[in-house]
């Protein structure tokens, strides 16, 4: 299949079909957003017995998934990030994480990618609140191939997990054969002047920024964290020792998410100057991605400016 | 009565077991210094009937795949499940007085990770019936014939998620699911009539597509025959509205709104609660005092 030219949600659906064919215990759960997740009709028609639509009842979906997981099923539950995280936070906390039931939660259309649905649906907190939950792993793959590797890992590990899923097609950044190890950051660029830490949807923008910095003679080391939790602190500390300057870039509120874990890690292990880029503690709104990136100060040129300023202030 | 399932029902023996378990529930809650006594005492006959007369389980193999499952969605009633599981032999009776003590495996609210025989964690109200739906659906997908029981509270039924699960269970025709509502008509802040009236409760469940039974939740014969009828329902889930008395069997708390959670500040108070059981039993454990 031509995953490279596919929307991420279609990659999600087709990969889910593969996982179901390899292990019939894998299930696809939806809460009336199966078209938005890509699984209607791809999974629904091919594996109707493994496809369960719960209706507009996300809390019910998560607790049902916990019961299914308790019996050895591997339910993948998808909804918009706002509903897959904040709306069901108590169900995820108790029925899934505290009870250690093997549920896979997929938050679709993260952050600014929620566009036309606006402030009610645009969620900038899911990485932060999911990361703050014991027993929970939190992933954010950056492209089609990494998404497949992450999903394969999720299907074979007994581990409550939350994964962000960008729905649109994104530029391919990883090899088709790339592996996923939640304990390892992915160093996409080597550099000595500044470290840029990012995850998920923002990786493509950070790569462009590092190209721009290279034109200026500044070497940016790009660390991508497909797993925000567990967090590979060693990779960050090693890079910070080398560059002495760290910029974090995320499609999230700068409070508590990737920028949060970067600051926690460095302040304890290697105090380093940090600049966090993302949404500065604001709600979302109906807007294009470009408008939001520009408004909140984390477009490519903002990343370049922040990295340059930090690199020169060392 | 021995820990193995009784082969013949002798009412006097079951009455005696219920009195004994109520005494132990009272003692371990007093030992913990506080606890949810009212909603534990109201479930004694229901849990004894399930575990000693209805459910197919193996205490020596708590996760046996073909066992019948129980989700105690009103997870704060943990103590009544613990005394029943200990009586069945899931774990030593010596564990019972560790209720809510540091490092215990018997927490106030039921925990599948901690306690052998607890099929599902519960405590944040409203989630357990959904979990039971997932378990029942998995049983069907796995082509197992086990039954899934779920006990919800009446106060818990204020939670919207209960009704989401109610819709799901009937839409998916989960006839391997039997729910029991502990209808003692009291919640923390007052009676259910005062705080959030549930009536007409049976009609609500019927309207949601369930087969509904409305019974006395303390009558051995009615409980046994009704649960069997509920298990036999085909094509839809079954709800047993069990009319119970909160705090039943302990004169200090019986039928009292304040019985939801008691504080037991000292030995004198502890003794008063034990006396209020109306009978004394030798406790099947020693306290490390």
C-alpha cells in the first residue's frame, strides 16, 4: 500500500486492519466519529465483528474498552483529542490506568489541526494531562511510517497508551522500515549550536527551521520524541551538554506537555537555557493552521528566531 | 457453613452466615476507623446468593477464563465483597482486618490489581456497568458461556454514564449480562427521593430495553429464583431492582441516611457498633495488637 501518499487516518485504518488480521483480539472502537478517524468504512466493512461503534458516548467507550481489555482484548478507541482525553479523563484514570487495563486511546486531530471546529474542539492539553497520569504511555508519531511502527508496538505490548493521531497527510520524515522504541528519542539532525526538541505534527516545521538555521551557519540538533512518556531524558541531557541551548516546539499549550518535561528534566539534571514554543496558555479558535502558528508564535520563522537567539546567548 | 459451595440450601445456615458476615463487616470497618458500612450491609444476601448459589467460580484460580464475573460498580461496598471472597477461600481471612491499613490488599474501593477475586476495579461511580458491558461483549466474542453480573447503587444511578451503558447493553443485546441495583433508597446527602428521584425506576430500565425484575433484596428464595430467571433472559440484558435496607442488621445504622460512611473514633464506639449487630461471633482472625 502507498502509505507515503495516504492521509494519516487512512494509514491508521489500514494498519488497524493488518493488526486485526494478525491478532483477532484487536478491536476498533469508535464513538460516532469513525469517518473522521478513517475506520469507516475501511475497518467497519472489512472486519465488522471487530468494529464496535458506541455512539456519542466517549466515557462509555473508554470504560467498555477497559472491560474488553480485562478479558484480553486489545481495543483501539478513537475520538477527537478533546473527547479522547479531557472528556474521559476520569474513566481513563480509573478504568484504564489505575486498573492497568490494556486500552489504546487515540486522540485524533490534535491541537491546531482541529481547524474549522474551533475552540470547543481544539485541545492543547492532551499531552500534558495524559503525561501526568501514572501507568500511561503517551505517543505522538510524526509521519505515516512512524505511525505504523507505533501502532505495531501498541498492539503487542500490554500497556495503557494514549496516542495523538494527525488526520491529514504529512511529509514523510522517517524510513519505511523505521522502528519505534518508547525509551528512545529520534535524533533527526545532528548539530552543536542549539537543540530543538519536538514531537508529532511539529517535526516537519522544525526540520524546515533547521534547514534555515543551517543556511546561517548554525547547527541545530533535532530531537524528535515519538514517546513523550516515557521520556528519553538521557538523549536530551547529552544534547544539552553539547549545545547549551534548548528550544521545545509543540502543537500544544506550553504548560505541562513537551516543554514541561524538557524543563523538568533539564532543571534536575543539566540546568540549561530553554525556550518553549507552542500555544502560550490560550484556548483554540476557528482558524487556519497558519493563522494559529503565526498568532501564537511557533511558525518556522519563530522557531528559527528562538533557536538563533538562544544559540547566540550561550 | 464450609467455604465450599453449599449443595443444599438451608435457610437457617444462610441466615447465620449473613449475620456472621455482617458482624465481620462491622468489625473490619470499625478497625479501620471509618468506612462505608450502610451500602455494604445492604448487599449481604445478594453477594452470598451470587457466590454460594449462583456463580461458577474457582477461588483457587481467581482468573479462570470460564468463570462468572462480578463487577461491583458501587466500589465503596468493598468490605462486603471482601468478607464473601474470604469466606469462599480466595484469600486468607487474616487479610480482613487489614482493610484500609497501610499497604493493604483490601482497599476501601475494590481493586482488580490488589485483591484476588475482584474482577474489575471500581470506585469512581458510574463506570462499572460500562466495564461489565465490555466484559460481557468480550465473553460473547470469545464464545464463552459465562455470565456477567454487575451491582450498581441507586445513588450511583444519578451518573449519566449508567444510562449510556444501559443503552449499549440493550443495543448489543447483551443477554449474558445481569445487573442488580441496590435500591436502598438512600444516598450520601439524603434519601434518593429527596436528592434525585429515580422513580419510576423499573419503567426507566424497561424503556431502555432491559428485562426488569423488582424484588426484595434480602429474601433468599426470591433472590435465588429471580437471579436464575434473569440469567435465562434471552436477547436482552436483565436488571434486578433489589429493594434493600441500607445498614441492614446493625441497629445503629439500619435504615439511617447517615449510615453511608461511619467514623469510629475509639474502642468504645467500636464496641457499640459490634453490640448493635445483636449477636457476637468469634472473629476468624487475630489483630496484631
